[in-house]
C-alpha cells in the first residue's frame, strides 16, 4: 500500500522537499503537478507551507483510500487554489459520509478543520492585504482630496480675484492653465505612485532575496562558529588535561605537606614533652625559691632588726658628724683667714713688672732689658753709658718678659681674686708710660678671644667660677661700676645718660667699697654680662676720646666689682670689692708741648699719680694718716688701698732704648713701692733700715747736741714765716693771682731752714741721680707750672744744691698761699711741713695747687700731719721712748719728734751734735 510506503519513507527521513529525491512515488505525482502550478495568491509562501503539505500528504496517505488519495494527489494544500481546497474539503466530507467510520470521521473532521483553517488564514491574510491596500488608497484619496481642496481654494481665490480684477483675466487664464497643469502633474503623480508601488514590490522581492542571502550568510557563520566551537573544545580539552596534571602535582604536594606536618607534629610533641618536663622542673624550683624566700624574709627581718640597731648607732655618730661639719665650717673660715694671712705675709702691695714686646715694625730697635731673673730680678742697661753705671738692677715680686702670655700673667694674680670672695677689697692697677701695655695687661687687645683676655676679664671669669664652686655654702651677688677720671673729674662710663655726667665721691672710704655712689651699678651674673658692660664702657670712653684725642692715655679708667656673699648656713654677709685700674700714661710731658689742654691734663695726671704714690707710701709705712683726698683717683680707690685691702701693681715697661729714662723712672717708683711694702722684703729691708736708723741716730746725736741752736733757728724760721705771712697778706691785697711757679719754693726753703743738714734726703736724691727728684721733677713740673719758663725755674729748684742752700724768698710765700696755709693755722702747718714731707703728711683739699710735686715719690719716711700722730705713731716698741726731760719748751714738731726719737738711741749713741734732719724721723713712721 502506498500509504505504508509513504509512512516508511517519512520515518527514514524522506520528503525533505517538495521536489525531494527520496521516496518518490507514483501516488505523489498529483502533488507534484499541483506544486508546479503557479501561485494563486499573492501571499503564498512556498517555504512555510511545505511542511504543512507534507503533513497533509502523510495524513492522507495514512488515512484515506486510494480513491481519496487520488483526489488528494491532485492538490497540494498549500499551493492549491482556494477553490481546490474547498473541493478537497467537500470530498473529504463525502468520503467520510461514505465510510461512516467513526474514527475516520474524526480524522476527516480534523483534516477538514485544518483545511478550513488554512482557507481561513488565507482569507484573513488576503483581507488584511486588501485592508491595507484600501487604507493606502484611502490615504492617497485623502491626499488627493486635500490637494483638490487646495486647488479649489486656489481656483476659488483665483475666481474671486478674477471678479475683483476683470482686467487681469489673462493672468487668470494662465492660472487656469497652471491649475490644469497641476492637475496634469497630479495625474502624473498618481502614475508615479503606481510606479512607486511597483518599485516597492520589486523592492520587496529584492528584500526577500536579501533575506535569503542573509540566511545563507547566517548558515555560513553558524558553520564557522561550529568549527570554532570545535577548536575551542579541543583547546579546552587540552586545558583540562593540563589542569589534571596540575591537580596531580598539587596532590603530590599535599601529600608531601601532610608528611611534613606529621613530622612537625612529632617534633612539637617532643617539644611539648620537654616543656612539660621543664615546667615541672620550674615548679620544683619555685617551690625551692619559696622556701628560700621564706628563709630570706626571716633573714631580712633579722637584718632589719640589726639595721635599726645599727641606725641608732649611726644616728649618734651622725650627730657627731654634724658637729664635725660645723667645725669644718669653722676650719674653712680659719683656712680662709690663714690664706689671707699668708697673702698678707707676702705683702699687701705686690709689684709685678711686665715688659712689652717690640711691636711689629720695631724689630730693628735695641732693647734696654738686659736680664730677667726667675725671682723677680731685672737688669736694665743704659745705652748712653758705659761701665758700671750703665746697668741697673731692680727686684720685684715677679717680672714677666716680653713673651709672657696673658694666662701666665694672670696665674700670679689669681690668688687675689679669691680674697675678694672672702670679703677683702683688692686693687689691681697698671702703671707705666703711654704705650707700655697697661691696657693690654688689664683688658687685653680684644675681648673676643679668650686667649687675649686681660686681667679684667680673667679676674671676673675666675670670680664667677669660684663663686659657682662655692655655691653650696655661699651665695654670691656681683655688680660692677665703671668710671673714668679725666682732669680730676669722675665720669660714669656705664651711665645710660652717657659719660658726660660728672659724679660726686664719698669723702671717706665706705665699707662696701662704694667710692662713687652716683655711678650706676650693674648686677652681673656671668662673664658675658661683664664683657657687654665693658664694651659699653670702652665705647663711652672712646666717645670722649674723639674730642680730646687719645684720651685713654691721659685718663684713668676704674672698673669696680662689688661682691656680696651670704653664707647659706649662718646668713653672715661678706662684702668685697675689686678695683681694676688702667692708669693714665706716667711719662713726663714734653715741655715744648705742655701748654693749654695738654698742660692741664699733665697737671691732673701728675697730681693723681703723685697722690697715688703718697697714699701707697703712707699705707706702706702704716701711717695713721693716709692722704686719700689729694686726688679723685685715690678717693675712688680709697676702699681698696688701705686697711684690709690688697694691692697689686703692674709696672709696664717699653723695652725701646728711646724710653730708657722713662723706664728707669718707672722702675724706681716700682722698686720703692715694692721694697717698702712687701712683707718678705720688709724683713730684708729691716736690716737695711736698722743700718739707716743707725745713721739717723748719728744725726740725732747732732740734733740733740745742737738742740738749742736748732730751736733758735726754728724760732727764727717762725719769725721769717710770720714775716712771709705778712708780706703775703700785703701781696694778696695787691694782686689776686699768685704766681704758682714758686709753689715748691716753700718746702725747699723749709727743708733747708728746718734741717740745715738735710743731706740725708738730698744727698740720697742726688746720689740716685734722679731717684726721688727725677720723678718729682717730671710730675711736679707738669703739675705746678704754667709755662716753659716755669718748668726751667722749677728744674733749678730741684737741684740738690739749691735745695740745701736756697734762700727763703718769695716762693715760700707763694707756696704758703697755694697750700692754703695762710690762715690762722699757718704756723702750725708750717711746722708740720718742716717736720717732713709735705705731701705725705698733709691731706689737702685735692686741688692741683695743693699738690707738692716733688714728693710724688717721697722718701720712705713720712711725717704725720699732726704731732699727735707722731705720738700715736707706730714707733717700734723695741725702741725706748725718749725721756721727757729732753723735750724743750715749745719746741717745733720736728724738735719734739727728734727729741722723742733721740731717746731711742740715747743710751747707745753719744750726742755728737749736727744739723737736724727730717729723714731720720720719717724712717720711724
Ligand atoms: N705683652 C704684649 N704683647 C703684645 N703686644 C703688646 C703687649 N703689651 C702691649 N702690646 C701692644 O702695644 C701697644 C700699646 O699697648 P697699650 O695700648 O696696652 O698701652 P698703654 O700703656 O695702655 O697705652 P695708653 O697709656 O695709651 O693707654 C698695643 O698695640 C698693644 O697691643
């Protein structure tokens, strides 16, 4: 049966297409014929319907008889025209009625329904396309209608216009033509639309072709993708293989790790075991320790008990120690005392000589320094002289050569600084001619370099250091003042008002060392503070110097350091002061230059240095009266130049041969200061003094033997003086100005008159060549004279011969006037003068005129101002007091003193007579 065959063909994948090669059968020929018929419908889609047709064929082949099938053969459902479909449906119905087979009927009905569905669908498709066409036509119609309307409106408008403008009929015609033209165009448009419709159809078919091509392309792509997928699959398989390999590796590793961890676990186990055993051991040890600590506790308790017992013992001992500490303080104080005593034994006034090196550019110069000894010996050579006299030997506490450093110089100064902190007043000053290195020694060439620091900075630095080291026992406060003395005027160099302010001075020494109360006081805490203040001071000094040219050489600068120490234990207060003095140049002033300001300056310098010499010698001789008030310099330094004060003088030398005479003068002054003052030297000197005393005793013998004659002479002197006084009074009434050129006449005259044989002094002066008088000469000359003539005159007076022989003349009157002796006390004063050196014993009012120039470096002997002083004076106890019976009635002081002193040697020395002399008397002071 055909149906079965068809079925079999279908099962084996036959009927691939309408024109398929497989399963071709006679029964299907009718279908083929139908398939080859042209399409009856515009919506016919052969591809879509193929499946449906095949299903129908299958169905018919399966279900209908050959007769029916013959019918069906003639048709293909899809390609058959709708009429054929209807006829098929009819036949199906008829056959189903004929067969009356229930099941077949159902099948037929289903087939019928199917056929009907196809017809229905086809109908609806056609209806839809018709509707679409209708819509297109409608829209086109609407379009045309609207165009017609527009045209009609235009025609209307045109006709209206024709009515309005008949004359324009021709244009209307044209417009009509245009309208017609438009209508023609519209028709053409319609044709065009039809054409477009055809084009669209063509386009649709083109699109269909495109779709087919796209399908083919898609198919191609699919195949490509499949090929790629195959490739990817292969790659993936490869990767899977690789991953499997990796997996294998990791498995191996895991196995290794497991092995390792197992090993580690074993090790940890072993360790755990060890630790366990260690902990057990520790626990045992802990228990032992506990036991030990228990034991220790007991021990500690025992020790504590023992300690408390020992502590009690220690408390007792500590008390003893505290007592000892107190004693230690006392011992410390004692030590300081002893230290100061040692210092004192060394001599309150120490003299250090320092020789300046030649300055750069002076290398060709010759030096006057011949020899510098270790123990303070110095030999200077006079290049002008030859032989024995050409060399002179001097001895000081110390001599620093040109190569000595600032440090070396200060090393020997240091002990004095400690004294300041122990409550002593100390004075360090530099003496010497201009350019000899005073400022270099005191301040140094520059404050910026520590190595260059002079005594000033080093002393203060040391002071602060010692104060700091003693900080636990004594609290020190330090303050400084800085003044300048120029032309007998004191100026504050640290004043905020500048150095112009003149200051007053205490008349007496103040215990706190405050000589210049008005000078500003500046508290300092460190060396840098001092450096700062000193630079201000030096600047202020320099300000003055611009006006007066090299003022520093002609003024004294005094830096005073005040120290106040409070003992932290006892609250006791110590006060000390340190005067650091850079003196003015000590050289003699060239006479030719000594006029005007220079002369005035020279006079003032001379006066103050002279006064300083007086004070030092007065102190050296422990004189009860010290003439501080003779100059501002000595007034300022008063607190540091007597009593407990310690003095150090730097004698500065210029080694140049040109300065030889100045050098010798300076050295003589220094030697006398040193020789007289030093304790150590004193003992040596005492031998010399005894010798001198013996000589003096000899003179005294003469005095005693010739006392009557002396008395007479003195009386005559008194008479002369009275006459002088009278003449002076008359002179004063005649002329107000007194010729100062004769100022030194009186002492000379007095000397001569009073002593007659004053050779002890005069001869010594003469033998020294220029010992005393040389210094006196240069200082007094400048200080007492107004002109070069005066100097000449003065010089003549200094000649020893004249000193001895000079007559009482007008000069005596002048001096009386200058010395302020013309008052009622004149007689008494004159007798004082006649007793000895004027400047040594006489405290003047400090004016220039009152200075007795030639006594700048008085003889070691010094006569006190008043007779009481002599009586109270420090005559050595070993010397017996003179018997009162030898004292004459109303004797002069000299006579009285001489009488007293004569008793000391009366028993041993015969009174051989001789002229009286002041010198022996002075020796006792
Ligand atoms: N020991 C020394 N070493 C090196 N140079 C020195 C020394 N002493 C002084 N001088 C130098 O000599 C010159 C003069 O010194 P200084 O100014 O100290 O003298 P002075 O006596 O203070 O003079 P003045 O009286 O004019 O103040 C300066 O140039 C100084 O540097």
